[in-house]
């Protein structure tokens, strides 16, 4: 039972890291997107605020942390896998 659980956890983690890495690769290596992000710095600040809000919600609100739709949504927003 433990091995199956660990396999599921690591599979989810691997998928999240692959998707996050792919999103970052697109942002860092596609020149028009990179230029747009540098020209519109507000998007960086908005994403930092949303990430901070998700971390606070997951850390301080037990109903978000323990209930299924809320925690998956916050995790997806936090990791960038939307």
C-alpha cells in the first residue's frame, strides 16, 4: 500500500514539474513572449500576488487545505499548472 501511494505522489510531482518546466521554457525561449513579459511587468506582480494568496490560503485556512476542490485548485495555481 505504501509503495503504491509513493508512486502516485511521485508521479503527480513529476507531472507538475514537467508542465511547470515546459511553461517556463516557453516564457524564457520564445522571444515575442519574453519581450511582452518584459514590457508588461505588471503580469509578474500579479502572478506573485496570486501565488502569495494561494500559499496563505493553504497555510491558514483548514477548509481550503483539507477539502478536495479547493486544495487542488490552489495547488494548480501555485505550481502554474492551470
